[in-house]
C-alpha cells in the first residue's frame, strides 16, 4: 500500500480529470509497478528516459500519462514532461502544400507524414542534453483550430527532465509489407486513394523519417483497445468534450458525425495492423476493456 501523500495526490488528479474514483484501484495495480520499472531504468543508465505510450484514438493515453506523472513525481521525486506526437503536427499551411504536391488526403492531420519529425527529434535531443538552466521550448498544437500554436505561446521546460512520457496513436509503429497496401481497407481508400499513392506515402514515412524518432525510445508501452470499432465510439466522445469546452470560440474545427467517421477512416489501416503486430514488440502491454479500464 502506497503512502497517504501519494494516494491523496493520485485521488486529486482523478478529481481534476473528472474521472471515477474507482480508478484508485489502479494506483497499486498499474501505475506504481510501471513507475518502479522506469525508475530502475533511470538508475541504471543515468540519462533522460523517453517512454513511448501507444494507443489508438480514445484509448486514454492522456489520462494514463497524467496519472503516471503523478506517481513518478510524488513517489520518486522525478522531473516529468508530458509530450504528445500530436503537438508535432505540421501547420495547416504545410499540410495544404503536401495535399497539393503529394496527395489531397494529406490535408488531414494524424497519419505518418503529417508531423514535423525533425522538430520532434530536435526537441527530444535538446531536453536530453539540457543543463540545469537550459530552457527548451515545447511545441503545442491547437486541435480546435487545426493549426499549430504560435511559437511564442509554446510551453517552456527548464533543465533536463528525468522522464519524458511521449504519447501517440501510432507510437513505435512499423511499416506494413508493400503488398498489403494494394487492397483498399475502407471506402476512403477505395474512392479517394484509388492509385494507392497516399497509402504508399504514409507507409514510406514510417519506414524512413519516423524510425529515427522511435529509435530514441527507452521503453514502449501499449494501451491495446478491444477493437478498431471502439475507436470511433471513444473518439466521438472526445469530440463532444472538445465541443463543450470550446463553446462560443471562433474559427473552430470541431467535427460532426459524418466528418468524424471519414476522419477516423484515415487511421483504420494502421490501427488494425498495430493491434495485430505491435503487442509482440512492446516492453509492456496493457489491455483496455470496453469500459475503459486497464488490465494486464
């Protein structure tokens, strides 16, 4: 049983995130054992630990990162930074350029090829090499406006973090065999990518640019959702929350049901592939049940 102070901090974070207090059960069952593993790695290597967290849309990556951060900070007194691959999205202007030069589907953020991978590598390297007084700018993306926040409003991190929790829906993913790309997996691919240009471009990005980024991971954790069908249900819930929290704001890009279904179709191929291929490669696998509870 963990200390009263840690339990209080964990409970306070659950309340802040408006989560059911039944998740207190996960403190000793999930988060403390994983935090112990991360702490051991830090003690052995004496360098910043970059922990990748993979999980399809709606799997609970943000919640998972926030709760693990509490344990690492409270129990092990570590400096922890939360970073998302979503914050590395290319600006809308750059994606519009890609859409014109490569394929129209690249206007939609999310798939490999729509991120500034070099920015991610520079940011991670800067954090890993930071002196106590180094200030690193942390990129941030505004999903409500579908564009990057101005650099002047990016977060700043002082010094070197002990741990960076780096989440992404395809974190650590590998490319598919080329032959698997030929057959469309949904109507989006069948109608809008008939010549397979978009699929091949996305796959080649995983094979090349993203590999360098993912090779920097010290540990890869996967939150494995029950099925791809659950992704739409949970992503729809996220969109409704976004709509509520940004009510009244201008220039928003909050999606309706039809737009959301089309949006999710961009991710179907790689999500299904990861659900089959990735569990055998990750360092720690957590399954997420239909009620969003994590179990081993």
